[in-house]
C-alpha cells in the first residue's frame, strides 16, 4: 500500500477491512479526479485531547486573543450583498464587522463601531448610501472616509485622517468573502490551498445560496464542528443512512494546517450491514428516502423528471452506477449545466472540505451544503449555519441570496422545512451535542480519545489551534 500512496507521510494507518474508497472510485462510470481518492495524510499520533479546551472560559479567552484575529474567517457569500451600498454585519467572539459593497463592486470590511462613543453603526444587513451612527450622527462615506459630524466646531481635535473607519483584511474566492483582523499572515489563496485548485471543477462562484438556516447549539463551537468532521458516528447516530452509506469506507485527507477532505461514498451499503438478501434496488430506494440533498427539496421538481427519483437499477448495474446516471441527467436538466462528464462520486458522495476554523463547503455537482461554525456567544454555545448552494443556469443573472432563517436554542432544525430530511439528520446530531458539553465538564479523566484515522482531521485542527495558542 505504501508504494502506491506516496502522499502518506510515515506508516499508513490501518483502514476499515473491505473495499477502499479508492477502489470504489476507480469503478465509477466516469473518471473521478485523482485528488478525491489519493490518500494524503500523516500519522498525527494518538495523544488524548484535554477536555478543558472545550469548557474552560480561560481557554476560550485565549482563542479570542490568539487565534480568531489571525485566521481567515468565512464572513459572507457574494450574493448576500451584491449591489453597491449593500452591507452585511458579521460578528464573532465580541467583534463586529461591516462588510460594505463599493461602487466598483469590491468589498471593504470595517470595524462596525462608531469612533465617537462606540455605538455599533449597523445591527442588521441592508443597503445604505452612507454610514451614519444612529446616536449623534457621525457619518462616514461607504469607503470609510469621514463625511461629517454634527457640531464639528466641538471636535477640533479630530482630523479626517484620524477618523477613518479602521478596516480588516478582505479575501474573496469562489463566491465566498473572508475577513482577517491581522494584517500579517498568508494570503487567502495560500491559506485555502489546495481547495481552490480542487474546486475549479465545481465552480462555487456560479452558485447561489438557496437555503440558509442557523441555529444556536448548546455546545462548544469545536465540539459542534467536530460532530460533522467524521462520518463514522453514522452507525449509531444516523442508522437510517446505513443502507446507502459507506460510512467506514470514507477517505480522510489532511493538507497542511488548514484544510482537510472527507469523502463518504453513497450508493453503497455500509460495511456494518449484512448484505445477505439485499438487492441493489433497496440501496437506491433508501437513498431516495433519506438522502438530504435530493434536489426536490429546493428545486421545482416533478418526481423522476427533475429529482432523479424512481430510479430502477437494471440487471448487472450497481446502485451507485444507476444513481450516478440518473443524477447526471436530473442535474443537467434542473440547472442547465451539462454534467454528463461527472463521476458517480461527484454526483452523490458526501465530499466535504473543512477550512480552519469556521468554513466547511461540500463539493461535487449536487446542490452543495456549506457549514459555518462560531462561538455564540461563549464556550458553551455555538452558532451552526447550514447553507445549500444551487447552480445558476448559464446566462441567467445571479439572484440575491436568501436571508438566514435563524433558529434559537429552543427551536429544532425540523422547524426549518426548507432543509427537508436534512433537518431530521441534524436533530439526531443535536441529541448528542448538549450531552457532549455536559459530559466534558463532568469528565473524571479530563481528556478525550480520538480514532487514529477516522478522527485524524479533529487532531489536525486541534494541533492547528494549539499552534496559535502557543505562539
Ligand atoms: S456614538 Fe456614534 S455619533 Fe455618537
Ligand atoms: Fe451526524
């Protein structure tokens, strides 16, 4: 194995017995891009992780001071504020930023704070011709230069230059807008590598937010993110997915400090199930029932015409091949992009990238889920957001994105019907998370243990976090 996997540093780690994702991908109908099945990881060891990283307010303060200001944070999608004068408020760990679209359609990110007595300039997204503070009326142009102030005769000590709104760094890629407080550090492109190279195929700049739901979760932001960073909890937490999910066949790659990739195959039965007596048709039927990304959730669809449903598996064909064929046809029809070249993997698998610390886009040609994670507002709560991006047909204007449907701690994901059956899947995850947070505080050992391979990405991000904390 080592000689065909040169990207593995050190000894290869043991893997689930049975077919690898690589062998599955090589059997796909159309060629799968190599980077989706090539192993790229290094053995990061097996040390336990201190539970206090999730629960200790002092550690949370360290994250605030040493990590968050130095990383690129996913702050908005371009379609959230497409026109000159549109603005978005992005807040995290007590900081507030105002992303303002400029006349040349570039983006500036100001600290969303009046330089007079400190009122936040804006508290929700909108459009404006100027930035006027609602308290005494200090006013800035949309480019951050001072426009004026009432009773200027009383502020002789304030020059225009001194009164420019302070700014954060802005980086844009693939329809995503990022900010970073610190002027130091890698460019966004360097930080995201190799993700922009991989996504050249999937072109998220041609997509638009069709669904956006956020919910406050009573658990540390890392615990929430990590609950979506491995697929192997499917066996107990999401058993309804097992008939069509190769949960422990998944591939887990890590690239440097900031990026990782999980590929969890769909359209194949979990190695946890006994295949005895199960037809390929059963896999397809269960997929259609429970897969959360079926296009009928958010596209006008009429059964097998638009959604690729009622798929019959012809004799001699696998469920995966039949689903791939059907999804290629349905997606080409629904979104006007010809995806007949796309592999089965790119049409159905859970291809999830994570970028440290708060950005997790799904890839492939199905409607793409995009997660964002951040503390809300303390170490015991997180805001988890789920977007679903769909492709804008060629030649059509990019519509404005939908606003976020905000669910409180008390509301369930299933109260956002636009998520379809994904809401049920997330509710299953929510049944763990509050008790993870409580358990971490109640722990006798004060530490958690991780799987060497299937949780290698959790360890990668924990290591990255500690690099910031310790420097
Ligand atoms: S606090 Fe903003 S104008 Fe006074
Ligand atoms: Fe889950």
